[in-house]
C-alpha cells in the first residue's frame, strides 16, 4: 500500500438500499454494480446475503460479474450469516466478508452480552470468517460511542483472528471532525497490530458532518472510506462518494491522497441511483445537484463568461457534465443574454439586444426560469414589431 492511496468502499447497494423506500430490483442492482466497477470503486458492498433470497442472489451474481472491484457481503456476528455471506461472494475474483457487531453499551445490551462474552463472540466469528475467506473486514458498530479501552480490546481480538480491514463506524452520525481524526489516530497508535491492517471510516450524516468526518479520519491515517452515491443511506444517509472523491481531487494541496475513481463517471451514476432509488437529488447538493454548476445572477454569469474560475472550483467536465449551465432568470444580465442567444444561433445588433433584454426582464419577473423557447419567442416578437 502506498501512503497516499485511499480505497473507496461503496455501500450504495447495502447501506444505501437500507434507506426506507430505496429498495432496488435485481437488475437495477446488477446495473449499478457494473457502473461502480467501471468507475473504479475498489470494494463494492453488494448486499446482506442472509437478509433475503433476493439479496443473496444479487450478491452472488455481482460477485460472478465484477471484473475490477473486490466484492463484499455483510454478515452479523454469527456462523449462519457468515456462511451465507461466504457462499454469496465465493465466485468473486476478489471476495470479502464484512462481519460486524454493536460494541457500545447500548448495542451490547441488545443481545445482552457482557464485555467478555462479546469479546469471545468476536474471536469466534472473525476466525470462522477467516477460515472461509482470505479477506475479512470487521466493524465494531457504534464504535464512536464505545468505551475507548473496550474498543481497543475488540479491535485487537479481530486483528489477531485475521481481519485485515478494521472499519470504525460512526453509526449514528454523532462524531465531529476533530474527534473523528483523534479516534483513528489514537487507535492506530494504541492497538497492537494496527499498523498491519487498513483502518476504514464509515460515517453517517445525521449532523451533516459525514464528509468532513471521513476526510478527517483519512488525515489521521484511515485509508478506506465507506460511502454511497448521492450519500444514500439510513436516516440522513452515508458519506457521499462524489464529495470525498472530488474534495481529495480539488484540494489535493492540503489532502494529498489518491483514489482510482474516474470522476467523469460521477454524474451518470448519480442520476441512475436517483432514478432507481426514487430519491431525487436536492438541487443544491454538492457536486451532483442540479445547481452545482448553474449560475443565474448577472455578476456570476458575467464572471463565468470571462473566466470560469471566477465562480467554479471544478470543471463540469471533471464530473461528467458537458458544460456549465447559465440559467436565465430575473437576476441575469445582458452579457448572459447575448451569450445564450449566440448559443441558439442568434446574433443581435446592440439596439435589438437592448429591446429583447427589456422584454426578457419583464418576462423573468413573472416566471422563475426563462427557457430557450421563451427567448426564441421574445426574439421573434421583437422582429415582428419592426
Ligand atoms: O452504520 C453502521 O454501523 C453500519 C455497519 C453495519 C458497518 O452500517
Ligand atoms: Zn452504516
């Protein structure tokens, strides 16, 4: 592993699909897995094989088809889950079993296990998974609310039992960036064997800090980010793949890390995930929102027409868009109108442009957005008046 390489673990098909109402069909899952594989995702968490016959089939089929990515399935800390998961991923060129158990006091109370009993369960289940698969990831669910000493103890057990990736979930999105960095840094320093494994970060977005927490964890030594397309996931969602990838790309000066994601494939998969999950992307969502590369105000449009860097820190082409969208509305100025008309094949003399501009402002006051057809109608009306 090179120091700056960050592995992207996509869980759109597992944690993302757990979002209420986001269930996907078998063929939709295969299609998305192919897109994830093609865009350079390192590990695809394809599902939770014990959850249903459908999930098992989807994980197995994705395992058979994927050409680049490692294929991972999720399993609780029991032999039945782990056996089913091993069976589902076994055809993958690179299979992984991801097994987890809730280690915080709140989560330990559910199966009613003492710390020692849970420690024994972790040892047995990770050992079992490791006997079935060479690549095992282990997660202490609700890690960020687990007593620190106990967290260290469980991680040490999982490493000794053969886990090669240790994922630290912020299951309820409670952590702040400084804490996220501090926790990963301390674990890598304190847990025996920690430097021999990869630490992963799995953040939920309940307080809107998932992206910041993931990047802070990477700064502290984590080298796998768990994320989903559009940030889909339980409750307020998971870390958004497109945000962490573009943040590390655009701000490589202060986050000198590397992924193998082809960012030009981001927009296509974002739209496909929105369609199949039924979860529309909010207009002002970073990177993939409809307005992320759109400008309406006159000052911004004028700046953009002169030099795109005035109001954009990424090129639209870098995320798979063909161009910036200059939205024509009441805040737009004459320069944008001239440019838009030019794109429509209309080159007006200054006095004509002034006339059309007056009509345009009048219409824009009555209408949220002025479309190309509206502009063409305004020009036609102006020519007819002459
Ligand atoms: O949020 C979480 O803790 C999870 C685990 C299963 C890793 O999704
Ligand atoms: Zn999760």
